[in-house]
């Protein structure tokens, strides 16, 4: 993009956003400003400016102010220049090989986008924004609130959902900048809209320009940082990793971080303490050492290995994902984050953990520990259960995660939350490597963060649990394959609380010869959204096989609860009565197991 008839002048003042007064050849000249933005950082008294002589006869101002020197930078501030420069650059095919059509100023919905483009296979909308606000090599947009810019971004999101490929291209009207970021200080709504757009698939690009007094040309891509306070957050990795190197716990999955081992450990660690997971992990690895073994395991083996960890759908999904890996990936766990997300039971956290720890890919892994650390660092009072909070933290960490140590960075963040920035009681701030960066700590408000969502009250369910025995055998039954504790084995129970007489009558109807009904202690088990309140009875019968056989009931020896039948921890208060007068398990040849 080339200008004609450029001359140099000195800036004096700007009476309004449309005009400026400059010193030109010893006289004061009123000129037109081709950028109606604020531009206060650029138009300072005495600044060297560049004017283009207008070719329009009879105009009130004979010159247009198109560029200004700021220190050692030459900045183009012509608001029409970005579109002109992009219009000249696009046909070259650098951004879109196979471009067959470029059409400017195209209406979509209630907006007019700067460009509509077509390649041999795609239809594309592009909105162009010129950026001139720079400080220490960081460029921000906008320099003043712009509802129109927010509207354009929201319209682009709609176009993306309609199937178009869509772009926001920030043309940085200068050279040699560090990165581009939304200007949250000036217009937070625009920054938030841009983040939503990126999450929705709108492609956000920034390019700097080669600027001379009489030209501006698109030059090269510039990193885009969406995170508010990126400079401050970018100071985290150094001290965090130094602390981690000296304080990391020795954990079995860390010492041999193969993709399979990392995956299994991360699924086990969801909703479960590290110390509780260790023996489960070792036993799981012993029985099912690889993807193939997991894919081929029978369900009872899986559930028995998981017994006591809870949330049993986790292990079912593990097997479904293992089968996917066998069928779709040749038995090798995929290394790319996007492919990991396609596996059953794997979300952004687990995909990030496996990709970063096992494969060295720079993706964040954000769990509850990391969310708590982030909330205190940033003094963010929003509930961490809000999906938008997690998405924001993932976006922020993605921009600062070190490419050479992504797995260590993710584990360090989790370790910090588990061991120092703890959830219950006062965090151990004196041991924290980030205490000088932590805004909650600096204000003495550590325990005020994160915010808490109002929890819905749990549903209370009352049950009468029956430990029914004849000699050594005990009755159990299998739960339905859907719903809570699907497919698990349980002790028989009656809905509601019942007396010993009511229990006796219930079992007598089934033809069982009762010898004794003795009350056991009451118990309670808490699930995420419900509670079981239980009272129990030990029931002695003549012979379990006699009389009516309730559907799904089976009769087991005490040793079989350890070896074969997974009974969930919800019944832990009553499981011990299965093993009363326990006989020795029979000898089993390991080759036959």
C-alpha cells in the first residue's frame, strides 16, 4: 500500500478527533486525522508526523495525517490502511492457497464484514481491525470502547456456527512487536467476546507491518495472547518449576510415565486421594499391564479391581476407550490432544495430562487443585464449578506453559494445590514459591478464594440392608446395568426403614426358614447428589437355596468377595459381617485363574 506526496511536520494539538494542528514549514496547518480513535500515546506535542496531500479540490483540510514517530517506531495511524494493505496481500495466497475470489465489504446478518473470500473448497468471512496502541512491544485493541467491534465478533460466531470459516485479523500498524492482546482495561466486553469467539472456532490472527513514511505492507504473524495480565502470569513457570524440582513427591506413575500408566493414574485420581490410589494403581498394573489386557478384561475383574474407588463408570469408560484404541489406533494410545479427546471418558483435563506428561505436548491439565491455585493467584471469586472459569484458566495456562517442560509444569501446579495451596484450612503460604505473585496472599485473603457455588441439597434415600447368611454363605445380588452403581454386586435391601418383624415377614414370604434376625448398626453413605441412610440386620436362615429364589440373587462364600465379586464401599459398614467365621479360601492353581 503506497501513499503519494508525503511530507513531514510536527504535531501541535488535536482539538477534536477529526482534526489536528501541526507545524508545517514554519506555519500552523490544520490537517485531517485518518484515525478517529483516541491515539493519545501517539499524538504528543512535538511528535514527528507524516502527512499525505489530499487530491480533493476545495476540501477544508489540504492534508491527511497518516503516520507518526513514537520513539524509534514509525506507526501508521491511517484507519483505512489496514483494509487496503490486506486487500493487496490476500491475493498472494500466503494465508489462503487456492484463493479464487476476494470480495470486500460483504453483508452477513446485521453486520458488514470487511472481506468475503472463496477458495476451491471453503467460504470465508474476515473482519479486519487496525491496532496502533503499543507499550513495551505489547499491542492492544481497542484503544477506546467499541460496541461495534463486539457486535462484529458476535456476528462472526454466528457465521462460524452456520458453517463458514471465519477470521478476525488484527493488522498491527508497526513492526517488531512482542505480542497482541485484547485491551481489557479499556473494553473488557470486547476481550471476553474475543475469547468466546476463539472457543467457538473463530480464527484470531495478528500480523505486523513494514511501515515507511509513504507505505505500509503486511509483514509477519504476531503471537495472540488472550489472557488478561499475561505479563504477570508469565512469571509463574520459573519459580514453580524450581520448587517442583526440589519438592515433588515420588509416585509410581511419575517414575515411569508411559501413556497407559499416566492415563490409568489420572482416571483413578479423579475424586480420590493420592495415597488411596497407590495400592489400587499397583494392583491394576499387575493384573492389566497394557491397553490390550484392559480391552479384553471381563467386567467382574474390572469392577473388582476398582472396588472401593467409587464412580464405577470411570473404569467402564476406561475399557471402552481401550477398545477404541485397539480398533482405531492399532493398540497405541494417540499422542495428540485432539485425538485423546475422542476417547470415551477423556475430557480436557485427562487429555491435557496424558498429552503433556507422556508425550511432551504443551497442553494444560486443569483439575480442582489447579483451579484453586489460579483462583487465589488472581483473586478470582467466581465458583470453580462454573465451566467458564475452567475454560478461562485453561486458556491462560496454555499461553504460559513452557514448551520444554509441559508435563512438569502441569504436575507442579497440581502438586502445589495438593500440598501447599490446600483446600481445607489455611494454605501453607510460607512454603509457596508463588507467594510474591499471589494477589489473595498479598491482600491476606487466601481463605476467601475460590468462591463457592450454592449447592443443591442431596436427595436422602432410606434403606434397610440385609446380611443374609446360612453357615458360611451370604446372599448378594447384582444391580441393574444402568444408573447408580450400575452392574455392581450388593447386599439385598428393602426401600425405607423396616423393623425386625417386617424383615422376617418379607423373607418368610420368599420361603426362607428364619433362625434369627438381629439388628446391626446404622450407617450413612454420601454420593455426589444423594445420601443413603441405612439400618441393617444380620439374618440367619436354615438354607439359602430353600424356598423361592429371588431373581438375581447369588450365594457366595466369604473369600469370594475378595477375589470375584465387587461390592461397593457404600456397603462397607456391613461387608465385614460377610466374613464372620470366615473359612479359608480353597487352593486355586494360578494357571487356571
